[in-house]
C-alpha cells in the first residue's frame, strides 16, 4: 500500500519537500521526515479515492497549512519560545517568574542602598554648614531655616519622611537650590544614557572587531600591538586621560595649528550662546567624553573576545564546519563568533556597571550635566533629598541591566536554562 | 536537579487540534498518519490536520509531557521503520479527562438552554 503511494507521486512529494524548507531547521530535522510521510499518505488516499480535483484540493489545504504553521514555528524558533516546554515545571513560572523574583529582590537592595547613603551623607556633610560661618546671618535665622527644612528632626524620622513621600511619587525639592528633584534627575539621566549608550556601543563594536582580528591573526604584529594597547588602555586612569585629552585637544593642538577655537569642545553639552538642540554641536561635545569612557571598555572587550575566540577556534565543531566545506568567513562569523560572544554578555553586563563609575569621573572633568555630575554636586553639598532619589534610579538601573545580561545569557546558551 | 514530573495543565481549554490528537491516542499508540486519519474519522471529516498543524501540536505535547514517543512497534512485520509512534502519558490522560469533563459541562448547559439536540439518542435515530 505504501509502496504504491510512493510511485507516481514523486513530483508532488518533491514539491512538498521544498515547501518544508520554510520551517526552521530544528523543526524540520525532527519532524520533516514524518511530515513527508504524512503528505505521501494523504496523496495516496486522494488518488485511491479518485475524485476529480482531489489532488488539487489537497494542495490548497497543504499550502494553507504551511502558510499558517511555518511562520508560527519560525517565530517560536527565533524567540526560542519552546524552552518553556522543556522546563521541568512545564514552564508555568519559567523566565517571567525568574525575572519577577530577581526584581523583587531589588526592593531590599534599594532600601539598603538608600539607607546606607543616607547615613553616610547625613553624618558627614551638613547642608547648612555654611550658615553658621556666615557673619551676615544670625544664629536664629540659621535655626529657623533648619526647622523649615526638617533638619531638626531625628535622623530615622528624616529618612522615613523622605521614603514615604518618594513612594507616593513626590520626589521633593532640593535642600540647596529649592528646585524640584524629579525634572533635574530626569534630564541628567537622559544625558547620561546618551553618553553611556554611545560609549558602550562604540566599545562593543571596536572591542569585538579588535578581539576577532587578533585571535585570527594570533601573534601577528596587529595582535602584539593591540595587546600592548589594551594593557595601556586598562592601566590609564580615566580622570588623568580626560585631563590629558583636554590639554592636548583644547590647548596644545589649538596653539600648534594656530586656531582660534579648539577642534573639539572640552566641556559642557552645547556651545555657549547657542539655543535649542544642534546635532553636530552635541556630537562634538560628546566626542571627548565618549573617547575617555570607551578606552577602558574597548581594552576589556578586546581581551575577552580574543580569549573567547581562541577557545572556540580550537573547538571540534569548527573543524567539522571547515570539513563540511564552509567558507572561512562563514566559519569564523557564523560558527566561532556566535559561540564566542556568549561569555561576553556577562562581561558586558558587569562592565556597564563599571561604566557608571567612569561616568561620575568623566562627567565631572568634562562638566557634562549628567547623573555623575548631579551626584557629585549633591553629595558635596549634603543635599540628601537629591542624592537619595539618585541612588534609587541608579540602583534600579543596575539591577535591571544585570537581569537583562543574565536573561540574554540564558537565551544565548541553551545549557543555562536547566539550572533554573 | 531531580527531574520532576510535568504538571498536568488542565486549566486552559485545549485547542481543537490538540484535543483530537489526544483523543486519537487514547485508544492506543499511533503514528502521525494514523492520528490524522483518526481525527478525521472522529469528527466526521470536519477536522483535517495538515502536517504542519499536526506536528506543531505534537511538538508542544511532547514538550509539555502529555504524550511521548513509544519505542515498540505494534506490528513490526508490516511496518515502515521510519515511522515514529506516539502514546499518551499518564498526564496526558488526566488532561484529556479534565478537558472532556469541561466540555461535557458546557454541552449540558447548552442543552439546558435548548441550543442543541436534547439527547444523543435522538441524533442516532434521526441521522439514519
């Protein structure tokens, strides 16, 4: 019976086999042969029944079936949704539950961090310290001001009052400038995100490229040069490099080339006297801070990518890929790099955290109005009503970024999933 | 980590394709083509499972542990060795029973509201 079905239907079966290419390869590898058999069986049924247009009808149904299910399988494969079903729990909690647990753990972290920072800032800096020293302000006025700002209350009370307001969405006003805190933090965050994101993307791209090339051409002149460069980049303190750039670009080069203004501005966000947003002007102001931030990151990424690539390049599946006759470019980019970047996600997650530290220094040196500068200014003035919301925002970002890195890692490496 | 048995997922309504596949496997293990034929027979030709629909559902059912691949073949003499047979797991049976119970309740409500024929006996008599 089945032998009959095979005979005569070759062209139809070949056509269906071609259609099967629309499914993701993993699905095809597992079910392709069975689907072909099923199709053969139906084809045989239609022929045996001998209805007019029966085979045509079968094709209409089959094409509709493929059109409906192939994209669905593609989507599932692309976003790797099937891991849910492989989970021992049946996937009920799975990744979403894991993420929820991690975010819930952020709550004690946020409270602890804000409390710690509050204690440090309230016991070291007196926001009204200048008041008592100022001969033109009477002691009575100072005390009145202290009462007005609520600084005469007990420390736990101050913290709880702030926390209560913050949780209800009231971010309060700065102790020093009396400006509302929320818009200031928001614009500082936006500026910092632009700077941090640009530096991260740039260093990832450049670092990966350098690491790749130096792993392929191991012990070449390029490899030695970039290895040396990376150690130099890692060793240079950010604040010193920032100052060096300011002196070289802002002063020495300008003098050397007899220019009236520096090639690149060395401070601020926009040229003095300019109004509104100018893209070119903004990019010119971003250039030096980005370079300073990227130097260390590029050095880190290039080293990790190089090491990770060297490990993958020696793997047996790469020999298999070459033995299959794949082009060297395909072997390196599709097989080696893909596996090599997996450990890099963890490094990236961590070094984005390290970037936050670099941002504080870089923003201060370049007078860049971002989160770093906001923090330094508020900390120096003892303005805990600005520092505490800052801590909340910064810690939230750290937690979310770390979580994102962990999730990305799990999605990239199927072996990680089972550990949950 | 010790592998826990998959939980029965009986809360959600099953899709028609999945319900027919489970129903077809309830009376014994079958390969894909037989499942398709059985589903067609059970539904009076209403449910025609295309290969993509059938194996997409089989993949999900395998993943959630409602069915499993069976090693032994019912009739090795006549059989094509490339065929794979599937059978219900205990969980699958439980889910099928729960879903049947749910549908029965729904049908009972529909009958009480006189939306469907009052009793199955009439249908057999009437259809002739």
